[in-house]
C-alpha cells in the first residue's frame, strides 16, 4: 500500500520555518529529528520535513522494499518516469517524476 508519508519543503531557514509551521498546522518537532514536524497527539499522519538542501517534493511510503518495488512498477505503468539520481549505497528510496516532471520519492 502506498501512502503520503511526508511533504519535503525546501526552506532557507529550517528553524524559522519550523516555528511557523508548528503553530500554523498544530505540529510538533520529532524528538529524533526536529527537521521533521509530526501531528500533535498520538494520531499518526503525514510529516512535514523542512530541508534547506532539498527541493520541495512528496515522499510516498510503501510497506517494505518488496512493496516499494511493486509500487514503482505500478507508477511507471501509470506514466511516471525513473529519474537519474546519485543514490547512496543503502538507499531505501527510488526517485521518480510524474507525467509533468514533478519529482517524488517512493520509500520502503
């Protein structure tokens, strides 16, 4: 199953952006990484990832690596395209673009 796990937002100042978005959307910094803002309370939901080095994009989460690979194939059949990317050795993500060229990641 594929779900929206995070919106990665390109910001010039993650601390300033975090102060704004935590109040605007009732989010809290993740204690493990304050660049990730998570819904308040016990309800899991989509994270907002504030990043000064990355472009704005969606992170789509799959259940595991096998599901990720199946979802990538499904998305390619729907019109997505693989994107040339410099992947780290332990990459758990695949970078694709939608039919309009907008980048997104499938993680699993």
